């Protein structure tokens, strides 16, 4: 029985039923390490966040989770004592 990797490789050779075929070999896998952001208010990303409606101060919310280039860069949950998430 072929392994999981073998079945994926075989599936990649299959032509799609719709649309134009994409050559996946033309792309490179990028780095998965995201910039770590400790303080949102002093972050270089603050301007970008405000441009899309995200306020950097963490008032009136239960936490913040931010991803940059598909990698988690900031997590600051605010929970009440005794509350489990």
C-alpha cells in the first residue's frame, strides 16, 4: 500500500477538472518564522493595523491574536481569574 506522501505526489500529477494548471515547481516554500511582536502600540506594524481598522491599544477586548505571513506573531489573552479557555 502506497504511503501518504506517495498518494500526494500522485495527486499532484493529476490535471484539474477546471481552470488553468499551475506549475507548483515555479514556487518556493517560504520561511515559516514570523516576526515576534511584544507591544502592539510600539510596533512597526501599528500603522498597517490602523489602516485596516485594528486599534493597537488593547482596551475593551478580551485578547489579541495576530498573524503575519501565516505565522503567529502576537498573542495576548486577557482572561478573568478562574476562567479556563
